[in-house]
């Protein structure tokens, strides 16, 4: 009798996890497992999943891997629950991350450098590097075992995607939800563009800035405080404070709080009269080194009495140029002046401050019709030629020179510095400023109630992110600045005359071809369409319409992805669209509460008054082991590929999916944590399986017959240990289903 061939090969005592995983990946590749699974499931009920698009201008990091693993766990589970799950990968192709790479590699430091190169050359250079690291992305995503469709991916730079973005914008335009306005916005000098309020919060840093106290001299006239000051011809010094000396040449007014108590004090030692808020006196005395015994109280009065007092401008360059003698350089009142910093008297440069602009506009400090603001900077944050001493200086360099000017003019009282939290451009990592600039906005503030209502029907894990962080953001939603003064992006489809009196919003390539007479338009980027003109509907005697210069904020593109990835409503009709909208599941990091999650909800609410997703998992950030942000420069974290090649993908997957990051908390990545998964989870299961194989092989060898699994035996077996094992497995299956159906991935592994 011949020896029986055993069902299983003998399994080595020493497990090589990485090699075993590579064998599995190779097998999947041989049978084209992912594509085959989709083919087998094509007639099933769909489970709709949206994949947020990452940039491919950098290598994937642990944050990307964590989000990808969460998505893979949920979509695989639903496939195994008899659903068809389309998993198309997406690429975010436009915007500053790509442009910044080109500018860095080509030494383009200013707007003028880009225009000299030419927008056509610049944009094509951007296009060439968009998918610079796509091969590395595909390798890493496949290496972690994620099943996702790269062949039928969507790219935000594809013409079909861009055309759908135009359509989305045109619908909002028709609903009168789009407007242009001059507003003070966060502005990146490096990138020459405003950014949205939610982008402002993405990159705060502790930074050192000047902290200076200076004086403004009132004109020799009644201070309106009390009668005793009327006959006093001595000049009053209004004390003010700033951390941005570069804004002082643009000062147009001062502001006090009408309800604060202010003091008019005489410094006996220096024979000066100063005015300061009572609540800030002690602090100011320390800063400008005044002793209390040197001060005599002349008057004590409310801030309202300072209203409309005129003072001498710090810089005279614009006094007559803009006819500011009557309207500007006076004291206003407003409750934005607080008692926690400064002197209780705030310097206002309406071109560079949101409250400054609002209060100066309210008090008619600048010409309302012509919006005559003192803007001393070019697009790059360098001073223009208006002030000889500062021309061609970058704002931070000008701080030093301005302090010298103040000192020479006997205006500088204190020259210190302070460390405070300050916003940096999240793309170029350079300091942001606030700047009044014309931009295009989506009306969001008037639909806050609808956003909250639509968000209320969604399900989030963890719930507190939805109920607190996201809800609070929606409650205070501001109008969304969607235009960028850039080049590589989807152009805003508005054609106007020079005076912006006649405007046409284009919603499709077909409409643009019909109105312009230009045929076969195949690319919608700036260098292809900026030269296209449209006949003025007023008649041939009127100037033709030209496209405005701005492009879309890339967040508008990613927020439009449910429609744009399927070229709705052009290639995909309404019936087909309704089958895949809204998504049943999305997932990204905590930072997307003010990014993708927000823009998805805003656009969907404006278009359909409906939430674009039903279920959402929000993960926390993955930090270095010391709690700091992971940094390539500091090399404070292990390369993800090295971890995969050392411990295997399953070990990393299990470590991340069982971490606090899946509860939207920040994870301090520990390599020893991955190793612990190998020891406490992977190896015990491996050796359990090895024991089973050994027993099967022993049974077959001794009994000269094959081991055949008999399902009925599970029910007929009277062995109490076997019954317990079977019961435990059924309980495990039930618990896995229970937790997966409520998207609590962090509760799954502890059941094993």
C-alpha cells in the first residue's frame, strides 16, 4: 500500500512573515484577485464608498497608510457581506503642493518669475510631476494588502473632472450663491494668493515677533474728555502696541473700547501727557519703564470720550495722496478692543486686518466707493516704491527699518519681542498675513442651519468629533473663499468685460465652444482657455468678454468629487448618479473636519440639501514616538517601507487599527508596538495553525486516509471542549459583525 499524500505541507517552526506575505501578493497578482472579485460581485447590491484624493507629490506616510487600512477593512468586510464595492483611487493633482515643487526646482521666487517663464511652460512642468511618486504610492498601497482600483482612477486634472467642477460652480452661480468681494483674508505672500479660513488653522507655529509700544500725537485741539483739557495746549500721546510694525505705514485710524476706563496721565519726569486704558496701565508701565510715582492723574473717563479725536499720522506719504485729511487718522470705538493685551488702544490698518477693515468701513475712514485703502505691498509681500526708506523690502525685514524710523521720530517707546502662536501657509510653510483682496466666495454663512441639519443624519466614529468639533465649525461657518490667484488649477469659468458689468458663467465645454466659436476644446487649463474670448451679449460695439484670472481652490475640486469623478451630469445621467449618491462610507483624518468632510457637505447641501455621506470614520494623527510631528528632516520616525519589510503588513495593519488613532486620538508611533503585535497576535495564530496542520498530517499518515472536514460533526459532536470552541467561534463571528456594522474597528481585534 502506497503512502498517502498529506493535505498540508509541513510548516516551518520559524515564521518569515514578510516572505509569506510576498507569496500571497504574488498569488493575488497571478489570478488578478481584486479584478476577479469585482467581476464575481458585479450583480450584487452596491455598497457606495468615496475615496478622498491624496497628492502624489510626496511619499505616503503613516497617516495615509492608517486611512487606507481603515478604508480597506470596511470595504473588504462589506464585499464579504455580499455587496459590490467599487474602490476607485483618486489623485489630487492641482494646487500649491505641485506648484511649490516647480518653483523650488526652478528658482521661481516671485510672481514675476512665473510670468516670465510663461504660464504654459509653468503648467506643463506642473503636469509632468503631478504623479511623480505614483509608482511608490501604488507599491506601498498594494504592499499593505489594500485592494483598490488604480487602473480606473480619477484625477482632478482630467478634462472630464474639471468640466464637472465647472458644472457644480455654475449651479451655485445660478442659485446666487457665488459673489465677488473685497475682504480681508489670510494671504500667502510666497504663493501670492488668499487662502480659506479653514486652511488658516492647518499650520500654526510658535514664532517670535516684535512687540513694540509707540505713541501717536493728538492735534492741538479739544480732547473731549473734560473741560479741564480744553485749555491745555500740551500734546497728548496716545499709546498703542503692535506685533506687526510693517503694517504701521498703512495705519488709518486708532480704536478704543467705548466702555473701558481710560486715564490721561502726566509724566512729571519727562513732562509728557499720555493716554492709556486703566486696565492695561500696570502692564504698560512695565513695558515702557515708567514709575508710578512719576505719574499724575489728570483725567479719568470712558473710551467714548476719545471718539473722533484726530492724531498726526506716523507716515505722511499717503496723507494728501488719498485725500485723508478729513476722513482718516482719528480715534474710533468698537468692542473688539480687549483688555488682555496692549494698551487698550488698537492701531488699525484696514488693508491688513479683518476687524480693522470692518470698523474703518463702518466709520467711513476710507472712500467706500473706490475702496481707497493704503496697501504698501506687492503680491510677494515686498514694499512698493511709495515709501523710499522701505521700497523693495520684505515685510519682516521692513520691521527693523520701521522701528528705526519710529525711534528717529521720537515715537518708539519700547522695542521687545514675544513668542506667540502664528499661522503659517500649510503649503509653503511661510508666515501668512491678513490682506484685503478681491476674491470669489461661496455663501455659506446663511446655510449654517442646513449644514447642521444634514450633518445630524450622518453617523460618525467617534461621535464626539461630529457632535462637538465639526458641529461647532458648522455653527460658525463663514463664507468660503474659493478663488486662488494661481496658475495650475481648474480655472473659474467666468467671462467678463473690463468693468465686470457683464459676466457669463460657463458650465460646459459645449457652451464655451458655442459662445466663443472655438471648436474641439480638449483641455481646460489656463494656458488653453485664457485667450478664448466671448462676444458681449450687449452687441458687437461692446468689448468682448475675457476670462477672469483666478483658479479654484483645490478643496472645491475635492469637495466636488462625488460628481466630478463620474463626469456628472455629462457622461453619467441622473438615474445612474442617484445609485451612487450619497456614499455609505468615507474615512479620513481628523484634519479633514475643516477640509474634505466640510467641503463635501457644503457643496452637497447647496446643490441637493442632502448630506453626501452616511457613515464616517475619523482617525487621529500619527506622530513620532516623542509626540512631535513626523519630520523627514529630523528623521524622527522609521520609514514605513522599512517597517513593512521588517514586520510585515499585517503586523502594521493590526497595530494601527487597534490604536487610539482609530478613535480620532493622536498616536505616538512606536516600532516596539508593531513588534508586540507579532509576538502577541501573529505568532500565536501561526503556531495554532501549525499545530492543526501537524495533527492533520499525523491523522492522515497513521490512518492512511484523507482528513475531510464534516460540518455536521460540529452539531453532532458531544465533546464538551469541541462544543466550547464552536460556541466561542460563533460568538466571535457575531461580535465582529456587530462591531463592523457600527464601524467600531477598534473593538474588533480585542475579541480575538
